[in-house]
């Protein structure tokens, strides 16, 4: 099978976050197809990828090639699709005319699968709502939703797709392939202190400011390290303002964007990962933290629920800052022996949630069911 994947960004670009990691993990694990990935020649911030060739196929692994398009080449995406002549086009995202709409309009005889990638969640649609509403109205008026089947990573996302495009559209559920990692050694945990970590895009969706607001009420000695590119500069200004008001027992450090291969190193140096997202259709950094043996504090709007019952962390209410403060203070108050129980619980929880063989079967069903 020839699988043609479209998304705006791919490694070595990494600043677009989860979808890039999802596709990299798919390319690593889905070996039953010859994969062609069509993307931009830049990262999300416009930085040109200088360490790869542009406007030609670049070998990524034994069964995957990547085309880093400048958008100025003579070949259009239609021309490229015609030459490849794929069996399946896997279109990632909704709102890009070049990477989402044009591949959907290609006239070749390929199965077309559109992955929502969390873009139809209410929290995501609340960002630039008018523009997205107009786009989705046009999408339906043109009947584009009838030219494909849809991919959701969770049952919840399937319901969002049906809410947007109607119950008549066909939706397959296939979880994201994770970046499988091993449990890391834990760092010493003293009563009354905590090293917190977030790795995420800096935007309202990830709720970093909510963490800062919760920290303002904490009495323990807490160091909070934040990694990730700034996607919304106005929102980051609000975060920086909140940081200036924090008490002296709270130390916040912003480190900027971080390549995927360095994430494990920063996880190794924390006690607890925190990310109270408004929504996540997977949350790769959350999974990596859990699999590494780091308890997680996150919202209930992710696939990583029942954390407290599994001694793996806490799911908090993003509409109640007190619940976040309580979760942070609880983690700060434990000693090293109890922390080891949380570490083991997080790693076991992550292991029980993921089954690679089962995920492969889900993708087979989605790509091959004609």
C-alpha cells in the first residue's frame, strides 16, 4: 500500500507540537505501507529547514520519504499526487487550503482520510472562532465532508466530528502511536518542595497561565520549568505578568522551544509534569512523562483520566483553580518513599494504556477498509 500523508510540518520541524510527533511515530511504527509525507520546508514560526533538501523526495526511513515543499516549485500537489498515485491520502488537519483542501480535491482514485487532530474540539474552535466558523460552513456547502472518511483518536473526538459534519459521515477511531520510552530513575523528593515541568505550545489551549495562578496560592517551595515555543504572544505576555506577582517560594524558568529528542532529559529532572489543557486528542508529552515514571497533573479533557485512582497523578477542574493548587501542594508534601509509589504508578498506568499491535490494527481498518 502507498500511503500519502499531508500536514504542514514534519521533522526536523517540531514547533507545531503533537501532530508532528504523531506523524513521526506513525512513520516509525506503521511499516506495512510505503509512506510519502508532503509538508512545508519551514517550521511553524517560519524558520527555514536548512538541513534537508527542498522540493524533492528525501529518504526519512526505510519505508518513508518526505517532500519539503517551498510552495514555489513548478509541481503542484496535484502533480505530485498523480506521480505517486497513492492508495490512501491521509490528510491531517482541517483549515489549510494547501495541505488539507487541495489533496481532498485531487481526482485520483485514492481513499481519502481526514484526521481532525483535535481541531474540532470546542476549546480549539474557540480560538479565532469567526474565521473557523466561516471555513466550516464553506467546507460543508462544497460537500468536502462527503469526499472522505474521518479519523478520530478518541471516542470524544468522533463525537465532535459528528457534531460538526453530521451523523452521516464515517469516522474511524485509531489512537496515536506513542513515542515509546523507558522508565527513568527518579530524583530525590524532599517534603515541602517540588520540581514542576510543562512542555507545550504557549497558547490559551495549554493553560499555562492557569498553572501560574494556582502557584500564587502555594506555600511549598516550587520550581516550575516551562518549555515550548510561543504560539500566542499576547497570551505569553499575560503569563509573564502573572510570573512577576508570584511569591518568593515560587521560581519559574522559561526555556523556549525544545527538540523532541531532548524532552526525556528535562523530564528526568522533574518530579511532576503539569499541563491542564483545555483539550488534548493525545498529549505526547503527557504520555512520555507518565511512561518515564513522572506523575502528571492535567485536566479531564485528555485521554489520560483516572490518574488519581491509578496513583499516577491528578485530573483537575480547569474551572476551579483551587483544585490545581491542591494537587500541586499534595505532590509537594509527599516524601521520597511515597513519591516512588507515584512514579511506579505513573509508569504502570502508561504501560497499561498503550498496545502497539492493537493500534496497528486500527490503522489497517481505517486505511484498508474500502
